């Protein structure tokens, strides 16, 4: 019960912060927007933007993980606030900063899911929005795999498939990736017709995908 109340408090704070920051951006108050984000980072996550700019996500993860309570909620807050910071960098035409913040945002949302797979699915959709911002950039293989998984979790199945075949090209048809792809298609075979249709990947394309991966494995 306490955990649910805390999550509601986090969600309400993030919703209000999102509205205020976006309003500041529209009004050209970029400095004010950044200050609001930094204030909420310190309050909800326990770190400031200066620390985030210096350290990798792995280090930030260890900072957050030192606490034994509410880690999923903190990673949700981190992901949401990094998404806003990335939006600001985009408005400033600072591409390198935008990529950095969006990468950390996606990492935060993904970590929240691994901490608690019952998190509000709206945050997975936020993660998918961040993934959409990153797909045109060269990322680490680890991030590519996380984007693939996030697209599957949000039923953006055509994008998940596109990401899978991008990873295969990138890894020169690595056998372990092919096997993960076959598992992906087998999971899709368990979905109903409407769900596959909504994901823009009908069953015929699922079957074709399996055949293609089996061909690449030499089966």
C-alpha cells in the first residue's frame, strides 16, 4: 500500500513537471525548464544533472541502487526527466547532448522494468517514444537489444522486427541473435490475430520471419 502511494506521488509529480517544463520550452524559458528538471532529479532520484553529465548510466545505476527501496520508481523518474532533458537539448540543436540524455532515459525506463515488470505500461510507451528518437543513430549493441525488447513489450512489432534485422546486419548474422529472433517470432505466434494486426506484423509475416532466420542458420 505504501509502495502504491509512493508511486502515485511520483506519477503526479512527473506529470506536473512534464507540463511545466514543456510550457517553459514553448515560452522560450529554457533556463527555467532546466532548473525544474534538476530540482526534481535531486528530489526524486537523489542526484543532480552535473553528476549525470559526468557519469555513465552504469555508474548512475549503482548510485541509485545503493538504496534498497523504491528503485523501480526512481528509475522511472530518472527516465522521464532525462527524456525532458533530451527534448531541451533538441530545442537547443545540441545533438550530442540530446543523444546522451535519450540514451540514459531509455536505460532508466528499461531498468525500471527489470526491477518491477508490473510498472505502469505508460512508461514503457514513453521508452518506446525515446527509442523512436534514437533509431536513426549508431548505438551500442546493448542499447539496440533493449530497443528491440521495448518495441516488443509495447506491441510495436513491425519496429521490433526492423530492429532485429538491423542488429543481424550489424552483427553479421550472429547465431545467438538469430536464435533470439526465432524466440521472438515464436512468442508472436502465441498472440491473437488482432494483437498482431495492431502491431503491424500479421501472422504471415511472422511465419516468413521464422523461415528467413532458419535459412540464415542453415536449417
